[in-house]
C-alpha cells in the first residue's frame, strides 16, 4: 500500500451537493484539473470515497 495518493479534481463541483463541495474543498481542491498529494490513511480514503464521481485517485 502506497503511503501517499494523488487526488485530481476531474469534474466541477457546480451543481454538486453542498456536502460534496465541502469535502472537495477539505481535500484541498478548488479548480478542475488541480491535483494534490495526500497521505493514504482512513480519513483520506473515506473522503475520496464520498466524492469518487468527481475525482481521480492515483497511488504514488
């Protein structure tokens, strides 16, 4: 299991449920195409699972 994951916002949050918008912002993503590296832990995995339809995840 990788110790970091790269999360990329692939779909805009316009029209998304407000809770999902907050989750995406908490992950550190603002614009489509933006990527961030996050630790691969239970909190990150849970947040990514909630917004899986908006992001792409790659293990580093």
